[in-house]
């Protein structure tokens, strides 16, 4: 299972992996204000009413 390349994965799994990588990058940030700013920007950019 660990030998799968990203091209072998279905798109939804690719998106999930990409999201988890983004979360890791956010966790590595030391500035909480920067994280808050990113979250706020993301929330404003999401048009799905369920997310707000």
C-alpha cells in the first residue's frame, strides 16, 4: 500500500493528502496571529454557507 504513487490515487484522496499537508504547514507556524489571519481569509473565500 505504501508504494502507491500520487498518480495512482483517486482525486478525493489526493485532495485529502493535500489538505493534511496544509494542516501540517499551519501547525508548524509559530505565529498564532498569522494562522488566525489565514483561517479568516479562508472562511471569507469559501462560498459554502455551511462552513460559515
